[in-house]
C-alpha cells in the first residue's frame, strides 16, 4: 500500500461556531470594531453658502450649458440658490443646472496670493 492511499485524519484548523459562541466577548473576533461609514451629509455645502452670504462675496456660477452668472448669493435652499446681480435681473437658479461656482476674485490671473514670476524667491 502506498502512502498516498492511506487515509489521514487531519484536525480542522478553524474553530467551530459553537466554540466561538462559548468564548463570547473575550474573543479576538468579537472585539474587532466594524468600519464606520462616513456621514451622509457633511454640511460643507451649507457652510460654504452661509459664508458667501454673510461676507456678500461676489461669486461666479458656471452652469452646465457653459453660461457664467456673476452676482451675490442672497439665499439658498435644498434645490436652488438666488443670485442678486447689478444692472440685471436677480435669478433663482436650480442647483441641478449648476456645474460649479467660485468667488469672483479667484478668476485665473487675479489671485492676490500668487507672486508674479519675477518676484518669486529662489
């Protein structure tokens, strides 16, 4: 008879479920905390709108169709924002039509925090 033909009894490596239940809270398996999911709402959008409204900062709203609207955010709700504009009618803009928005002074080339190339330190 060859060695490969012999039946070998091997012990099961993993513990049975009944053994795990008996160990209870002292087990390393039950002491592992489940990974927490991030909150569904961070309120970052609300914070941004409130900050822009309180400072009355001029903003640029870029719409999905490419149009840019310049003005000041007067108020917002779950579905839309109201933008006050100088010399033009005020607009109520649905949020679903907004691609992005930014402060008007953040337009490329007008950022005050960027030094011109000749003034940069080496």
